[in-house]
C-alpha cells in the first residue's frame, strides 16, 4: 500500500470514529464496545497490510538475487569462453624461430 492510501485509510478511520461518536444512537457501553471492535478491525487490517508488504519485499529481494546470480553466471561463462578462444588462437599461431 502506498503512503497516500495509508494516509487516506487513517483519515477515513478518524472521520468514521468521530461521526460514530457524535451520531451514535447507542449507550456509552455499546459505543465503547463498537469503538473497540472497530479499533481491532483496524489493527487486523494494518497487520495484514504489513504482512503483505513484507511478502512483497521478500519476493523482490529473491528476484533480485536470482537476477544477480544469472548475471554472475553469464559473466563467468563469457570469461571462460574468452579464455578458451585465446588459448585456441595462441595454439594456432605458428611458432617463430628464435
């Protein structure tokens, strides 16, 4: 979730709680229970978003590591091929008398 979405969520949560307190046709105990339930829902939502963010970060790190591993392997293969081509070229060259 981006920062704007998170800020909008918090803003909406605050507006909703404020409106609920002002317009609630419930008793104080019922209103407190409702507020507790909504706060718990908000906490669960934040936990889920945090877990999703962590999973996405882990996936991105894994993909980055895999890409680096592939690049390292390709460079190592290219270097080995270059060494082999050099050896073959040196072997093909006629020996010069001293």
